[in-house]
C-alpha cells in the first residue's frame, strides 16, 4: 500500500546584532548544515552537497536509519536554500527500494522594527510502499503515525537550528572582526607600528 506522509515546520529567529551582518554569514550555506545536525553525522560530498545520517527512527516497531544527501546554496541576498537530492534507508532493503523522500527548506533574513530576523520553512514529504503486516493497519492510523514521526524530525532540526545557528554566527562574526583587525595592523607602516 503506497502511503504519503507530510510535515512542515516554520521558524522565526531574532538575530542579535554583531559587527558583521548575518547576510554575510548566510552566504556560506555549508555553515547552516552544521547548525542543523551534529558534525559526526555529516559528510561533505562536494562544495554544495552534504550527506546527513539521521538518528535511527522507529515507525510501528520498524527501526531504520535514513541517509539523506542535501544540496545547499545561497542567493546574493543571503537566502539559503536546502533540497534533498538522494535518500537511502540502510538495513531495510525492501523499504529502501520503495521509499522516496523530498525535503525542501529556505531561510532568509529580513528587517522588522529595526532588528534583523531570520524566517524559514521546511517541507518534508515521504512516499513509501508499506509492507505486510503494516499495510493491514487502517490508513488514517498509518498517516497519523507517519506524519507525527516526520514532524518530530523537523522539530528536532528546528530546535538545533535555533540554538546552534546564533552561536555559530556570533563565533564567526567575532573571528571575522579579529581577522580584519589583524590585517589592518599588518598594513601599517613600521613607523605607525613600531616594534618595541
């Protein structure tokens, strides 16, 4: 029985002011990937493609662990886009051959009452051919369980993003300022920068 599960999650984050605007930070979208998952679960495949090994999931006594390849890129205005390009279910070959995952996400900065905010949305859709004996379960129960599972995945990602993104942005902005200050002192002539 082919079944579709869906979930969406929105996020809005107030961004504390830093010496470097967050738009500059968002032009390095790979940093966002490391803000949504632990670094030991991420493998960089190319400049803009990452493999994310999700935490093991439990669906009606079936345990499985999806691996998702994500393409991430940023527009000039700092809008970050994320989309899934491949998915694999390890350990359950029957499900893996009958499973399709589609994840699309977007995060962008905007001004609100003189402060910078980040607004985003993620949409997750899964199509799966449910095997016996699970396909004997009434479809509304299957859909409620599956939709709830997807929502819990997105909520976990959202919580990690809200916490980790601002920490990483603050760290990045302070490092960027230190680098620029160091470069400025190197440009001074010896008379302006005497060695004592």
